[in-house]
C-alpha cells in the first residue's frame, strides 16, 4: 500500500478554506511519517481534473471542508477519473452538507433532532412572523449549506431575526430556524463500523459558536466518564444510526446535544471533520489508543482496500465473460 501515490486534497475556495489548509498539512505530515509517497494539492475547483491528472495520484485523501469538498462535487470528479478516495460518496455527501436534507433523513428514521423550519430568501415578513409564533426564544438561525458554525446566530428576541436571516442568506442558500435546546453538547466520531469515545464540549461563553470553536482557550473538551457507559452507549448508538442513515462511509463526526430533558438530539453530521492534531475526531481516536498517524493511515487503507476489492470484482467479471 505504501507504493501508492497519495494526493491529499485541501484548500479550495469555500468559507472553510483556512481550516482545510490546516487539516491537509497535518494529514500530509502524518502520512509522510508513515512512509507514504504523498503530495498535497491545493484544489483549484476550475482546473481540478487537470491538477489530479498532472499529479498522477493513485488515491485521494480528501481534506476539503465545506462546499465542493463535502457536497459530493470532488467525489464525483474522482469517480469519473477512477481514483479511489477517502470518506463518503457523492450522494451521502450531498445529503450531509445540506442541513435540510439531513433533517429529513433524521425525521424519517425517527432520530431525535431539534424542531425546525426552512426559510427561503423570498419568504415574506408575515410568513416569518407566523413561523416564529411556533417557537420560543432563544432560537438558532443558520444557513443550510455551511459548516463550522459559519453564518450561525443565536437570537434572544424577534427584533434580531432580520439581521440573523440576512447573515444566513449571505451564504447563498436557504436558512433554517431551529429551536434552541438547552443542555450538554457532545460529539461522537465514527470510524469504520465503530463509534469512538464521546467528547463533551464545554464553551467558556454561553454558546458554542465559531469564536468558541476556533479561539484557543475558549472551549474545553472533556472525555466522558466511562462509569456512565450506559448513557454514552445510547449516544454512540445514535451516532452510528445517523452515520448509516445518511449513507456515510469510512468516517464521520456526529454532533449532538443532550437536552435538559435527558433526550439526545442530533444537530448535524460532518463527513469531513477537522483533521488537525487538536481536532475532535483525532482527540477521540487518541482516547481509543490511536495516534493521529494511525488514524490517517487507517482511513487511507479503507480507500485502498476498497480499490483492491473493486478491482478484484472487475477481474472476476472479466473472467466470467471469457468463460
């Protein structure tokens, strides 16, 4: 497997470019440490096919966060070029990046998630006012196609709704109004067919927003107490159920909140979560006795094994035709 040329795809032009660059650099270093022939590719979405063909890679490790990386676009290109890649396929990716589609899958599979309404850019004020009567403040307002809490607002009163929607619409997609669930935020990484240890998220401020996520010292991340394994097993089961319901492959990260009512609610699923050494999926892997290098190599091997299995199936088909 180490003879395969690996292309780590990162950067791109989404609102999460900076985070993607950090993830990509960390993955390149980890795989080089393990002896792989690795090249980093800062993706130019207008010329990506040319980039991939020029690089001559055998397998792609996708570290493109946000649009183009997590919406199924790069996966479609790689499949067209017959290059195996890490992570979920085009269909699951397109569902997971869209909060509306994700909500529909969760509801259809009886997976608890906060109540919501979709607001289109053309919605009139009277329609929005009518929807607000069905919710209590505070409310969460967010764009339907962004991650990392980008464009998210938590509002305490109706006078703030216009500004929050304007902020969400600036990302050129629909907006969601979602009930705010008070409780304990947790995240669960999924690797292969298993859920990794649960991590509790404790922001220094009241809300876990973009500032809390990416400002050093603003959030504390705690591994849960194994003594409460019964509670956390339920959380892990819900994370695995979400991963499978969306159709994800190889890995993902599911964010939940355990409400004050004791019910775990799924907030979202990330098909390409952060991959810096301080990101949450690597933190969970370390708690499961897996180094960052181990994690990157195991995910890469999933893509390479899939390539080998697909080639074997194709060869069997050719032998069958000859016979």
